[in-house]
């Protein structure tokens, strides 16, 4: 049990999306921008293209 009162990333609500948060690439896939990741507030460690936290999938 977490007594610090902080929520884990899985428990945190997702921020609402706006146009600066994502775009669609040439294959039609949604790509989140660094702006979205910063709003979310943590690194998911999935190797996201625009990760502002410095994580790259080759780091693991």
C-alpha cells in the first residue's frame, strides 16, 4: 500500500487530447508529441518517438 498519496501511472487520469498533442504519420498511426508526454507527466518506457524524458528503446 502506498502511503505517500501519489498515484501510480496506471491510476493517473490521462490528459485530454488537443491538436498539439498528436499527429498522424504516413502510415496513418497516431504519434504523440513531446507536449503530450510532458502533460502526462511520466515516461512509459515504450520508446516513444518524441519522448522528452530521454528514454529510447535501445536504452533497455
